């Protein structure tokens, strides 16, 4: 292999002869350095050497980008690698990989909260809970969306526009910037206005931070103290139940009298149903007739934990639903029917047990105002709808109902090992106790009711 001393003229004047795909010119000044010319007229410095008996060829670069001395230095560096038993191509691959890793890490460091939160919601929506092994409930997912919502949309319940979710202010923040100080500043701005919402948002944020640590894309980005900093935990509001947010035994008479006197039978039945069956407010509000079995006296509710749960339909509550069904299935008069048909909205019964023509969803959305008016009329201390649910569990203790029975009716998580793994109470056992609870409430309220009044093919008897 003939060698020449490289000069600019020799290098730039090197050409590939006709009929060949490439031709080489080798330098006498550095071992393995050459210039390759292709049939297309391209020139490039190359290095060629031997490693373990095999030829190794590496492209250095074009003469227009590399000076002769620089090319010689690079050839000598590559020769030293060969002498050390290293393949220059592997080193180049490692450098490319390291460069790609640095670039990827730079991109990772710029991930903002909104991007990670969106990935988190996708995970919640598509994968089962690791604890229950079941899909998360629609309400749980919806709560996460609300926490990060920008606000300004038309309310589904009531009038006006929705408020901005408490987590929305954090959306543009980079994950590495979410230090304990930064999160504390956010909480301090929010906690005075909506302490309950910020407490809930904090719990969701803490769960999100734990999820991030299990994802390669987000692992290690959130600072360790983002939710555990003393500055953050010191700002956490108390989440104690408001004192007195529960009906007492002596208040049942006044409460039932006022609620039964409400002019809207749908709202009246709904409020009584919340107290008698103890569900979450949305669970009962979203009840469809398809999920009410008037023959076998059972109701299937949407459940926050399990997805759905079936509870007994007690005699008095059944009588309320039968009246609602009668109203629901009764068409308007002929004139109204003609008017509705002309408007392109022919009448049909509502699929909702507690319908509302004023709400976008078609079912009752905001019963709090009617309940507040009834409470005021009865001269009772304020009780929330959640307080009615709480009242069911509390009042059941007067009958010494097993805690597991109450929990299963209300859709609470099992609180003990035996409850979790060994108790599968059939519906008829729940009905026995649930009917006793209802009958006791009616007795305390001074309401005379016989099970036969809830007409239907199959009746439950009040104990």
C-alpha cells in the first residue's frame, strides 16, 4: 500500500478512476490515515487498521471540515485504541448512546406537571387498581379531572361557570421545580379559600408522586420533599367532620315531617332515600329504573369502590319509588303531547328514578337547596347530604346492627381481615337488617306504615 505525504493539493485532487466505486490515497504521516474518493466525487478522511486480525475502517470526516493535521491526530487516537485492543466503532457507538441519553435526560428534566398528570390519568383509566384488582370508578376518575380543570365551563349542576381546579395552578410547573417550598406556596394560596378541596387535592397529588416513582419516564424528577416537607404538611387543613353533621334520634320526627311536606315529590323521595339507604349522594341521584327490581326488591347502585353494589329495596322506600314510577309513566295531557310532538321532542318516560327537567344530565343534580329549606322549616341544625349518609350508619347503632352489615349496604371498604376475606353476606340477610333499620326510623318519626302499602309481586316484611 503506497503512501504519500498529504498536502492540501494531493488530498483535494484525489479522484476515483472510471470503472471503480472508490479509490484510496494513504498518508505517510500517520498510520492508517487515508482519503477515500467515491465514483460520485465525494472525499472523506478514513482510518483503517487491524484488530484481532480483522480490518477496522472508520470514517473521520470530509476534507472541507477537517484539516490534515487534525485528521492525523484523530487517526493516531484511533490507532491507540486499536493498540489497546478496543474497537473504535464500539467507542463511537457508546458516545452516540451517551449523547442520546443526555438529550433524553434533558427532555425528561423539562417535563411539566400537566404532561405527567395526563399520563397518570390514562393509567388510572386503563389499568385496574393494584389494591382491589378492579377498574377505578367513574366518579374517582372524574374527581381527578376536576382537580386539574381550568374552569370557566358551564356548570352541570346549578347556574354559572365552573371554578378552576386546585391543581390547575401547578400544571405549567416542571416536575424538578416542584420542591416542598413551591408546593407550600401553592397550598398557602389555596387553603384559605377552599380547605376541603385542597386537602383532597393534596392526597391525590401524594398518590401521583408515588406513581411517578414507578415510571421510568418520570422517576426521580419530583424532589423528595414535594409532599413531605414540614412546610407542606403544616399547611394541611383539618378534615374533621363538622360537629353535629348528623341527625339525632329525637330529630327524626321533625326531619321526616319537613321533607315529606316538600312540594317536589322527586326531591322528597330522594332525600328520604339518602337517609334510609345511606348511599353517596351521586350514587342515588344517578339511579336508573333499569337498576330497580320491584319484583325482587333490590336496587343496583353505582359504587365508588366496587363499581356497583346491590342493596335491598326496603318496603317504605319502595312505596316512594312506586309513586315516582306512577308519575314518571303517566303521560301529559293531549294538548301537551301535541305541543311536544310538534316541537320534535315526543314524550317518553324518563330512564332516571329521580328525574329533573332543569338539569343537563336529566336526573336530580342539586337537592341541597330543598333540603336546606326543609331543615330550616323543621328548626333543625344544618345537616349536609353527606350528614344524612352518616346518620344512617350512626342511627343503625340503636338497633345494634353488625358494623359489617351497615358497611356493606353503604359501600364502605371492609375494615377487618375477616370482613375482607370471609364475609359474603347474601342480599336476604342484608334485607332482614335493613328493613329493621327503616322500620325503626319510621317508628321514631311517628310515621305509620305497613309493608303491604308498598304493593308489588313480592313484599319484604318489616320486623
